[in-house]
């Protein structure tokens, strides 16, 4: 690998060198950290727009503007927190101090964003949503960016990194489906007064409290249980001064990494499209498919697809390169995204209310989530590989800045997507507020399915084409690791 660039730069060292593989318990403890963002994304992606629009009667576009402003603030702070975390020196290392500090503010803001005081007018609701949506996003940044950076520091091994990411997905999925099932079953059950149950304003008080407690507990738990790994993590040898100018320079440096840019741009576009569909999903399930909370809770069986993916990934990765797995899954999801709605328009599927329809939809979701899980794990693992190339080329370990890009992609799912969903509802479909399923005209239901089920998924071809430009293969990564190990041995 003589053609690989080398550069002397700031040195990084571990207080202790690990003997052997990363402990199984550490993979699990770090995986717990997937829960806060999983719970928050479910709450924001499924309920936030629906709650302010259909339950509180706020215009969807107005609510979307508040969410968009919060996302802009978040986009600015992500790389700043990433840069600050990369250079932080403390007795808790580069990451854990920030993770601890985020716990209480995050829980408080999550509770308040779903519990606005009664009697607020539309302006008051807008200000309340804006204030605490920003609070949630800022607090989550101080947890998620450092936490996301940890996995690349645990191991330099090409395959073990995918195993660490797999545990993150495993914990996130198990915790996520449990929370989702309990939410639909116990918090939003349908009643005589409210059918479907997620139109009931009272349910959101309990939902907010449960959400806040679970997220805060998960943040504190993963941070405390992974403290023992701090000596094994790479730390900057010399003090690094944090500043806005330095942070911007770190971002510019990261954007010179071609493979990193390809991944982030491709997956960011996919996240925006996925977020738009996710924001519209509860509308599609409620008004297009006619599903009740008692039906929706069974979509948690999609964990079967995710668990199957976890089992298959080691074998798949031994046979195929990460890039090829990611691109294959993207192509499959592109086609699958339009399948169910198309079959409904062709009158192939059973009528709404038929138990067979629910089984078909759940079966498709199991397959879809399996492919999405493989895609997500390959993406995160490929970002870690591009981090190694970054260190070799520049001498900089930029886990924080790189993980800020990951964090932003995840937030785009619940942020930009919600905004786009709100604009579609108000200005494309003119969807009524506070509407019961029986009161929505058939032509509007058709248009909802057409937009959310066919037109928007078609745009997935763009990130698919972009991601094909990624260039780090297994062989290239092996060369990078050998060069890095040689450099570190010389430095020691």
C-alpha cells in the first residue's frame, strides 16, 4: 500500500492496550446507548407532527417550521460538539463527561415538548414546540455525538466493528419494539370516544412521562457501564484548544475525505426521504390502511427481520464486501418502498379490515426491516473504516466530527422528514385537521397513498447512485490498518 498518503499529526494514545477482543458485556453496555435515540426518533417521527396537527389542531406546516428551526440549530451544534469532544481531555476521557451532562436536560425537554399547557393559542403552541424541540435536539447532541464516536475507538478490526454496531442495533431494536408495542397497547388503546386511540389528548401525558424516564435512565446506564473502557480509548496526547474557528477547520478537513462525503451525502438524502415517509406513515396507516393501535402494535414483529439480519451479517460479510451489501439493500428497499401501495391500487390486496391484509403488511415489514438493518450496520461500519483513512491521511482522529454527521443523518430522519411531511399534508394534500378516518374522502386517501407510497420512494434512486462511488474495500482497509500500526509503533 505504498500509494497511501502519510502525514505526521497530533498523536493519540491509549492508557492501556487491550489484550484480545472487545468483551461481550462491553458491546452490550454500549448498545444500550442506542435506546435514547431510538425512543426519541419513535416519539418525534411517529407522534410529534400528528400530535400538534391532528390532536391540538395546529397547522401541519406551522408545526413543521418549528421543527425545521430546531433542526437548523441542531445542524450547527453537531459538528461543534463533535470537535469539542474530539479534543476534550478529562478524567472521564473524551466522551463520557458530555454523555453524563446530557441526561437530565434531555428527559425534561422530552416531557415538556409533549405536554404544552392548556389554553395556548397557535402562536403559543408554536413557541412551546420550538423551545423544547430545540432543547431535545441540543441535549441529544451532547449524548449522541460522543456515544456514536465510541464504537470506532473500541476496535480497529474490520469485522469486529460490524459486530459492535450489530449490538447497537440489537439493543435498539429489542428496546424499541418493546416500547412501541407497549405504547400502542397500554398508552393509546382505542376507546368509544377515541378511535383510533392516538387521537386521545390524555394519552400523551402518560406517553411523555414514560418517554422521559426511559431515555434518561438509558443515557445514565450506558454511560456508567462503559466507564471501565475509558483507559482503552484513544486520547489526544496534547491539549487541544477548542474554538469556533478550529471546529470549522475540523469540519472542512473531514469533508476532504471523499469516501466519507459519499457516504454522508448518500445516506443523508436517504434519511430525508425516509424521514418524510416516516412522518406520513401514521397518516397512511390510519387513513389509507384503516389500521388501529391494536393492529399497529403487531408491526413490532418486524424485529424478526432485524434479528435474522443480525444472525446473517457475519456470514454475509465474510462473502461480500460491505459496499456491495449496502448497495444491494438500498436497491431492494427502493423497489420494496413502492410495492404495497401499488398492489392496493391494482386491487391485488385484501380489503381494509380483512385480517389477511394485516398479515401481509406485517410480513412485508419483516423483510423490509431485515434489509434496512443490514444497510444501517454496513453504513456505520463503513464510516469507521473511512475514519482510519482520515487518520492515515491527516494524522487526525475525528470520531466526534464524523459521528456528528451520523447524528445529523439520524436527526434528518425525524427533522427534515417531519418538515417535508407537514408541507405535503398542508400544501399538496390539504389534509383536514382532527379528521376521523370515516370522514376523509376516498379521493384524498388515494392521493395520500400515491404520494407516500409511490412518488416519494422513487427518489431513492438518487442516494443509491451516489453511494456507489464509495471506494474503501476490505483489501484497501487492511493496507490502511497496517500503515497506521506501523506509524504508532514508530511513535512509541
